[in-house]
């Protein structure tokens, strides 16, 4: 929107009283919790979905990765559409689409329909998600915004961790005999509530603006490229020959390369582009985004194979699986809430590097115990808590690191690029870790336990990439520790 329209929208937002602004903030927070929780809530349900729909191991991966792929690929496009047509309009449209796609997920008769519904759900989330930060910026002054965004970030982190736990409880509840379908259908009342509240509480933000300043060709190249790469990785162990998988992977990589070159050329010509190439010239941004992408790959991949191994390998119920995740969640909360604020100013980049090592050790220990048929006890609790602490101390500092040297004019683009990298990293984690895990032949309990060994190795490699990327961050960034902690 233009500067005049932005000023008008901001004025309209600040004319709301405290109660109206609180309701609007609660509305966007509710919607973003749906988007984030649906990334992980499905993990606990995968074995039940396999049994109920006869899903293959590749289909199980696509049920998770399809959502992350479209969510990550279209986040930048969703943000630009919000700038063009108004954040309120795109938010409400995204929520409505998310509710419809969730209904299709809950009613899906086949694995193929469920995968398609998850892809649509991710696309709707990409339209809805980027508008939340923009609306918060309109609702509050810069000083007020700091506390709200800190709370926002904490709730988003908790939603991701609580997802698998909530999924297990909902499946065990088996309300009306819905079983795993309830994890998707629960989105309907929550989403409809957010939609109704949004129509009443959200300020109008320049919906009259005309003109589509978006590189749709660039968006298509990136989405197609990432999709082909994932297809090659996931289907390689099912029904693709090595030659076919390699060819599809190369074509996908080429499409991403073309999209990148197109963005560079368009920015040089002063035209809209899907990415801002100049950001990657900043070492903090380049290595921070690399670390975030690798970290998400390892963590999302681990959470999926851990939930599947507990249920298909050790015959645990969804509720038992959910309860086992609790030490991991508590470890994350302790790290983000207590350790990072206190230790980051003192240790700088050593803290996230140590977090990556702790997380890898905790995950390796957890999966080794599962492989040895240990489904509980002090050792497993300790290993999961250690993995959670590592998770929090690695992921917590990455946000301020990535944007620490980004010019204010590119702050929104940098944030959107970071989120895109995180979601795509999660999708690639499902492909890489999931393929290593499911590549062990057979669908019996022995195969599902044997698969944790190659799966753990792949997670360790991804976390090693994340730690290496953090180690490449400029040392001078951590010389002004108080500034980084304040950011």
C-alpha cells in the first residue's frame, strides 16, 4: 500500500480502544496458533492415518511435507498480496481457506485426498500467516509492539511443541468415533471463531489499493523447484528409479536457480522480486538463515520419526506417545524462558552452538533408547529434556541474529524470508530424515525400530550443518552483547 494508505490504516487502528485492540490481537494470535500447531500435530496421528487409510510411507511423509512445502513456498507471495489488497482481506480469506481445507482433511477418504487437502491447508496458511505481523504493527506503537511480539513469539514456539501432545490426546479422546480426523476437524470451530472475530475486530488496512506488484513467474519457479526436489527425495525409495529421481532433483534445482537469477535481475532493474538478493550479502543473515533451515530440517524430521517409532515400533498408544513428548517440551520452555535471556549476552554464538551439540546428543540418546525397546524411565526423560534444552538454546537466538544487521527498509522481507527458510527446512527434513528412516525395508515393528539408526544419523548431520553455520557468524556481532540481547 502507499505511504498515505498506510498512515490512514495506522490511524484507524490506533483509534481503537484498548479492549478492541486486545480482541484484534487475540484474533490474529488464535489464527497463527492454528497454522503453527498444524505443522506438528499430525506427527502423532501418522500411524493411525496409515492404518485407517492404508497410507504408504511416502504418503505419510507427504501428509507432513506437503503442508510445509506450500506454506513455505507461498509465504513471500502471501505477504506481497497482503501489501497489495489489504492485510485484513488476505487474513480473513486465509482463515476461511484454512477452515475449508481442514474440513477436507478431516473428511478425506484416501491418502491422496488427504495430501491434497494438506497442500491446500498450507497455501491458506501462507495467505493468513504473513498478515498477522502486519496487523500487530498497525495495532500498536513501536514501544507497545515489543512486549506483544515477544509474547507472540513465545506462543508460536509453544504451539509447535504442544502440537504432538495435543494430537495424542485428541486421538485418544476419539470423540464421536472420529479418531485421527479430530485433529483436523478441531480447526473448524476455532477457525470459524477467528473468522467471526476478525470481521468485527480487525482494522481495515488499505483494501482499496490497486495494482499487483508481484513476480508471479518467480513465485511459480520457486514453488515448482522446491516441489520437484521434495518429490525426488521422498519418492526415491518407493517407486522412482535412481536415474528418474536424480533427473527430477536436477530439474527442481535448476528451477530454483532460475528463480534466484530472475530475482537478482529484476531487483537490479528496479522491479518486484520474490527475494531480496542484497540480504544474502550480509554474513549474519546468510549464515543465520542457513542455520535456521538446517535446524528446522533436523528438528521436524526427528519429531516425525520419534512419534512413528513409538507407536509402530513399540506399540504405544497416541496418548502414551503424547505424554512421552512432555519432557522435550519442558526442556524447550526452560531454555527459551530462562537460559537464553541470561546466557546469550555472556556467551554469544557459543550458546546456540552448544545448543546444537546438546540437541544432537539428546536426540541420539532418545532414539538409541527407543531402538533398545525402552519406552519410558529416567534415561529417556533425561535424554528428551536434554534435546529440548538444546532445541531452545539453538533456536531462540537465531531470530535476533538473522535481523541484527538488516536495514529497516528490508525488515519485513527479511522476516518473511526467515520464515520461508524455516518452513522449507521442515519440509526437507521430512524428506531427508523420513527417507532415511523408511528406507529400512518392511512395515513391521522391527523395521520401524531399525529405521531410527539411519534417521538419527541424518538428524545429526543436519544439526552439524546448523552448528557449522552458526560458527561462521562474524565474531564482531557478539562483541556488543547487550545490543543483540535487546533486539
